[in-house]
C-alpha cells in the first residue's frame, strides 16, 4: 500500500483519484528514511529519555503471567 503524504482528500489509499483520471504518481518511499542521521539520533535519544521511567517500572502481574505462558511449550495438537 503506498504511503500518501499531504492532505488531498480526493486521493484514496490505493493512489487512485476519485475523479477516475488515473493513478496518482506518488508511491511508497523505498530506501533510507528521509531524515538526516543527526535528526534520527536526536529523536532516538528523546524517545529513550521519554520512556525511561516506563521501562524502570515493575511489570504488572497479568503481563508477567502472559509472558510466562508464552515461554511454555504449546499444548499437543489433538488432531495429529
């Protein structure tokens, strides 16, 4: 599915125009992100700083139980 930037409401997510004039020339960006490396580093540091307190909190008992269940061996398939 192509990424559509901008705010043109006449363009659907498929890239086709509502007027039936054909596909829009915009396509998904393939390649490195369009942000400079220093900006990506700044965003990464900001996000790590923002979520540091959340990562330091203890895990809720319900989440811990779910994680434990994920580590268990799955039950045998009764159909085999």
